C-alpha cells in the first residue's frame, strides 16, 4: 500500500504556487476534529445500540481523508457529501448540536425529521443535504460548479463518494460532464475497500479508481487516505488547479472502513479479522497522534484532554436534544412545494382531525 | 408444510427454482457472500455457486440490463434491487427495455425475468428506504406487478412469477419479512398470478389491499367485527394483471369499498381501482369509494407512524364507509 501521493497523472501540470504545509496550529486543530469525529462516532454507535437513535453510519478509519480534504477547502466552496462525511461536516463548522438533533430526528432538527440519521445538510454551511441513492451528488456538483463559473464566483465544488459509487450512473455522467466543461470540481473518492459486502477488487477491474479519470480527460490521483498531510496536499493542489482554470480532478483516498457499513450490517459475514487488524495498525488517528507527538505539538495529557472535552461536549448535546420536544406532527406536509397546495391542505386537515379526536397518535 | 417467515419463504422459492431449473440465475448487490441485506438469499451462493448467485458491482442499471441480456438468451434471471427506492437508476432499462422488448420485436424477443425488490415503510427507513413505488410500474404496459402478503403466497407467487413468460416485478413487503409467519407448502407450490385472495369474508364493506397493509386491514376488520360490522378483506396479490372479477364480485356483495395502500394517494394504484369501480360497479355502490393511503408528501422519517395508514385510520375509514349513504 503506497504511503504517499502517487499521481497517475501529475496534478501539478497547471499548478503554479507550491502548496504550503499547514501551520502547527492547523495541524493540532485537524487532529482535534479527528478526535471529535471518532468520539462522536463511538457515542452514536452506542446510542443506536440503546435504541435512542434509529440507525447510524460510522466513519471510523476515514477521519484523516475527511479532515484532510475538507481542511483544504474554503468555506465558500460547496460540499456535496454522501452519508458518511461526519468529519467533513465538523471541519465545516456545523455545530454538533445540529448533527445530534438530526440523528435523533428531534424538534431541533433543521431538516424537520425528514431524513434518516447521517443524511443532513445545511445551506448556510455550503454543505448540501445528502440523499441515500449513491452517486447522484456527483453530477450535481458539476452543475453547481458550472453555475459558479457562470457567475464568475471563484469557488469550487467537491463531491464525496465511495469506491462502490464509481460504478453508478452519475459517476460516469458527472466526470464526463466535468471533463467536457472543465469545471472547478474535485471528485473525492474515499476508497474504503468495501461497498457493504463487495470488496474493491470486485467493484471494478481497474487497477485503481483514480485511473478512471484518464478516460474522461482529467487527472486522477491516488493518495494515502490515512495520512492527513498527504490528503491535504492533494486536495489543496487540485483546488488551486481548478480555480486557476485547470479543470476537475479525481482523487482516490485509500482508506479502510474500520466499522460496519452501518448499524444494520455485520462485516464478519464477508471479511476477515486479519484484514481488519492489518488496517487497524494503520489507524489514521494513531498515526497523526504520533506525528504530532514527534513534532512536540501534542503530549499524552493534551491528547487525553481533547478526548475528555469531546466526550463532554457530545454528552451535553445529546442531553439537550433529548430534552427537546419532538417534531410537530403536522410538519411533514410542509416543504413538498413552496406553498402547500389545496389538496394537501385538505389531507393535513384530515390528519389534524384524526389527531384531535385521538384516533391516531404521533 | 413448514412454518416460515415471509423472507424465509422467498428464500425457499429461490432455492427451489435454482434446484430445478439450471436457467435460473440470481444477481444483485450483496446477495452472495452476504446473503442479501435482508438475508433473502442466505446460503444460496454457498450451495449453488458464484456463477449462479452473482454479487454485482453497485449499478442497478447494470444489474437489470445484464438480466435482460440473459433473458434474451434464454436464461431465467432473477435480479434483486436492494431496496425498491434504488430502482430508479434502472428505470430506463425497466420501462424502455424490459417492458417493451417482446412488443418492439413483434414477439421475437420475450424477456421473462423476475425482478425482486423489498419495498415499503414502517422500518424507520426515511425517504429512501421506505417508498412504495408500485404505481410507476403498474402504469407501464408489458410488466406484471406482484406483491405477496403471507409466507405461503410469497413462495407460491414467486414460483409462478419465475415460470411466467413475461417480466414480473416482485415487490416484497420488508416490514413484514419477519413479523409474519405461516405454514408454507413444501416443493413446487404455485399461486397463479392474477388471482386475488379473500383473506376474510364479510358482507358490509369490502377492503382492498396488498402487501404489508393486509395484516393491518385484517386487524381493523376484526376490531369492527366487535362493533357488528362485517368486513371483507381482499388481498389483491397481483396488481398487474388485476383480478377484476374478484374486485367487482366483492363490491356487488357489500356495496361499499375501502382501498388501502401505503403509497401516496394521487395517481396511486388505488385510483385505478376506484376508477374501475366507478366504471363497472357504480350501481352496486351504496357509498362513495374511500381510499386510505400514504399522504401526498415524500416519506417522512420521524413521523412515519402518522404518514402510514395504521389500524386506527383504516378502521375509522371502514366505519364511516359502513355508515355512509
Ligand atoms: C443507487 C443505490 N443503490 C444501492 C444502495 C444501497 N447501498 C447503500 S450504501 C451501498 C454501498 C456504497 O459503497 P461505497 O460507494 O463504497 O461507499 P461506502 O458506503 O463504502 O462509504 C449500497 C449498495 C444505495 N444507497 N443507492
Ligand atoms: Mg466503500
């Protein structure tokens, strides 16, 4: 497994300035976000087991890829996530209270309890609401990039997706469009080696996923997704290229999904402990911690404090969510259209009457 | 006879088909090594090999397109779409190709295959793991649409679908995959397509339903029996072809009809049933036809209990239909 950026085609072709290394404070902040994401993941898995949230999609193993990529973006760049991008959301500054509210589908959920856990999005954070059907965000990200260029606004769009999603309709459609229109788009594929039970090598006979970019006329880059700095550098370079008019890039971050696909999945059915343990030895958090300790940017006490702070903040957020009243029962009629049409108003009234009569209960 | 859950009955039918017809091939996402995310194909790859139970890449259009190609060549493929909600990447293959191959070739290229997909809400699946999309497909000439509600029917209808010469979309009510158990005949059990089942006889009101709504309608009927209302519950089982004689005969007897489905109301399958009753049974009707359905909104996550027809809403509709007129 390569431990460094292995460009199938040099992403630097049109890159002018060298990519600066993140400053020490940024490194520590990135690590803190990774710790936060891991702590939140652990908490949410427990909440699901306890039946307090209905479902959860963990990200463990993908923290460096997510924090590395998102840290190289600017807040005005539009993120099109899939359903596993918790650490990306944290880098974006989305308050954890909002995320926890969404996981619970509580009254505080700005999505009004419409979606399963993990399928969130917030316009003010330029973080587009995720859907479940895989791949659909890829061509959308190209359209948004075209729109931004049309308005002469110097932003880029980034689509997050997994290895399995490279087989979807929209992977092809999106990369093809982006190549033709040379849009400022980054296609960020987290190759976590599995699409539920299908291993990467059964997903495609391509040597890498990044090499697929070649056919669409874009650069494809493979990066070690357990290495924060490598990911950061790859995305920062792609961003610079894109905004300099150099077009889109496909980045394949090689990672491993340490947990189950979701809380409905049992990975023991299809993969071995040996494989899991080999990748556990390359845990992105452990790696980054060692790097920071070597650089004297972190010590054990500080690390411990980061974990404690994260756990406490998460516990507070969970408590607040659980004290929030549920979503108002008739709210699910809103937002189907800009204005609730008369026929739907009538449906809402009929349910209101059933509720008032006690025939049905929320 | 063996006592099975609905999902086990599906598994038995697939096993029977694989055993008895070398042309039967299964393909889909996570169906082999993993045995399907709902375990419908559990153990089948182990027993019949990876050439016949194929784990495919994540591409619904690829799965259905490839299955069509197999069917054209004479095999009996059974593609699985992991959730009916994810059928849409393959919509073009289903609607433009699968449904029309026989027709557009003047009968030269029939395309018999059975596309299986779990559907429906009530499992906290939110927008994209809960939908009930049967109407799009019932609206497409060339396709048959089958929805079982009991383990015995799941096996019998699935084996009939596999034997059918036309493409069949076989939608499985995942909400009752495990909650409903029943005796299932061993061996080659068949339930003919196009026959409804009267799961409960009654004289005052007819309730037409299918899939996961059937047990709820039966429960509502039982509740009303205590109040002295005799409710007939008809499980349609096959939406296309519809057992129209059964629909009409029941309404001619009771004079009152309630139609229940979890899909949204507008242009839902119930609209077709209501139209048929208006065209062919108007003079038997003593009350307006009543529909109990999902609301005309996308499927909400937190409030799915309110969105879905439940026993209370169904019972209330039956009660007012019994009193009307
Ligand atoms: C169109 C579509 N088909 C099937 C599914 C069911 N499904 C959910 S996630 C998944 C695997 C996705 O794998 P990958 O793209 O590698 O992303 P990962 O989950 O590993 O992050 C599948 C098959 C889906 N969500 N969308
Ligand atoms: Mg994956």
